[in-house]
C-alpha cells in the first residue's frame, strides 16, 4: 500500500464524515436540501471506500 493509497483512504473517510455533518446540520435546522446533500456525500464516499477495499483485495491476491 503506497502513501497515495493512504491519502485517498483518509480523504474518502473525511468526505464521509463531512456528509454526516451536513446531514446532521440539515436535520437540526430542518433543511431537507442540506440533509439530502449530506446523505448523497456519504453515499459517494462509501462507493469510493468500497473501491479502496476492492483495490486492497486485488493487491492481496496479486501481491502488487
């Protein structure tokens, strides 16, 4: 796993956290648009994190 891989994983985790924060602010302020945006951001981050896991699994199998 390279340093770039770790940076991407941290970035994707940060994106998920930001999405959760947006969703929470949206709920607290009764802002449906912000809440939906936060949920969408979390969804995108989860897809990216799934890609990270798939890449890690491929590296484990191939040894690269």
